[in-house]
C-alpha cells in the first residue's frame, strides 16, 4: 500500500540523549504494523512552512532552555507561523520536552503558539523531566506510535 499520510517530526536534538529521544519517536512511528504513514524527521532549522503544509500530523520535540523552548524550535515557529496559520487549523499534533528542571515555561510557550495556530492536541504532551532515564525513550516511542497509528487508522 502506498503511503498517503505524512507524520512530520520536528525535534531539536543537540545531545546524544536528545537524539535518542528523537530516534525513539521515529522508531515508534515506523512500527511494522503501520502501513499507510510516511514519517519525515527534520531538525527545526531544516523544517519550513512547506513541510508543515505537506503533513497530516506533527510531533514537536525540544529541550528546555532557560525555562523556554530551544531557540531552534522558536526559530521554526518564527519562520512558519504566518505561512501556515490559515492553512493548518485543526492539524493533529503533540510534543515532548526534555527538561532538566520543571518544563512548565516550555510547555506554556508551545501551548500558546499552537493555540494561536489552532492546531489540535491529540496526545497529552510528554515531559521528560529531571535526570535522564531510559524510560524516556520508551515514552517517546509510544508517542510516535500513537500518532502514526491514529493517522493510519484515520482517527485524525
């Protein structure tokens, strides 16, 4: 069967551990039982409005930097916001945050921007807080699997 749906993963991964999280999201989204979803993974600085306009759902990933999202993800939003604003309302999405502290400022910032875009949160955001734990990878894999499975089943 040809892939007719696209799941876009835009994730900032500046360290080996954050790359593991991004790879876990991709691994979950590419599960062998998912037949009709193409997964496209991009760093925020490589993603643009055309990628958002071409996708059917999106997962955002970021580190917590000084109580806010990464500068790279903020740059992604700065470059894409107005170009996609009227064309992606209702876009299914979720996100994960790798937070060394509490992650609340990062969560609020992403929530504020995506509310303005009128995107539809389809999975509770994942907060990977505190010291790095291998279970974060399992949780990210589940996040990727959930969104890809939802697309594959036509749930969103």
